[in-house]
């Protein structure tokens, strides 16, 4: 009798196990933290940061000349001013129409960045002292743009000065068989010193690119 009871108990346990296995299992539910792990893409601020990074990369690689960077950063500064003015007028937000307008401007700027980085114009510095300083200062500007220490307006003004120096160097060398006289070299060095100080001030003045 005892053996029979054990047999019935074993059969009942097996039947219960089969019934449980046949029940549909629900998929694991995502935790509340999972949605926030995917960052938003395409927002106004995300695009501003992305385009500044692309400009910084172009400056550092030499794909963007000082003149091209100046023009791009001027346009970026204009977009930033427009965003600031629109948000100030609307309690810190953009209307759908304003957002569409900004998006069109950012699309145009993005296209210009690509075109400037892939055209025939390249920054050429040379292996002499003047060229090494020009390259060093472009690297410092690129770092300031990438980190946000330099605003678009500051970068545009500094690259305007770099462009003027580059034009002077090209004109002086063209007039002297590809070389600079001692007096011309001293003049360029003084202007580079002034630009170097400006880069330092702009990177440490407390003004930052909008985030």
C-alpha cells in the first residue's frame, strides 16, 4: 500500500511539471532605465555639437583652411544667435516653425562643411618655424572648438586673423622667390604672438559654446 501511494504521488508530480512546462512564458519586461540609455539624435543642440566637432576635425587635419573655417564659424554664430533669440522670446523653447527653420540652416551648414572638407583647398604650413607655429595655433583652435572653450564667434574672429597672416606670408614669399626676409619674419612672428595670446584669452575667458 505504501508503494502504491508513492507511485500515485510520483505520477501527480510529473503531471504538474508537464502542465507548467506547457504554459506560455511571458517575455522579460524592460526595466525603466533602459529607454534612457538611447540618446536622442537630431536635436538642435546635438547637431550644433556634431557640426563643431566636424569643423574642429577639419581644422586639425588641414582639410579646412583658415578662411573656410572663418566663414563656417560665422554662419554657426549666426545660427546660435537666432536660436538664442527665439528661445528668449518663447520662454526657453522653440516653436515647431522655428525648429524647422533652424533645421534647414543646419542642413545647409552641414553641406558646406562637407564641401569645404572635400574640395581642393588644403592648409599647408611647411616645415619651417613660421609653418610650425601656424600648425600649432590651428591645433589649439581646433581643441578650443572641440571642447567648447571657444565660441563660434571667437573661432571666426581668430581664424580671420590667421587668414590675414597667411595672406601676408604668401604675398611676401611670392615677392621674394619663396622666402621671407628677416624683417618680414619678425613681423609675422609678432602677429603670431598676438594671435597666440588671443587664442589663450578666448579659451580661458569663461565664454563657452552653447550646449
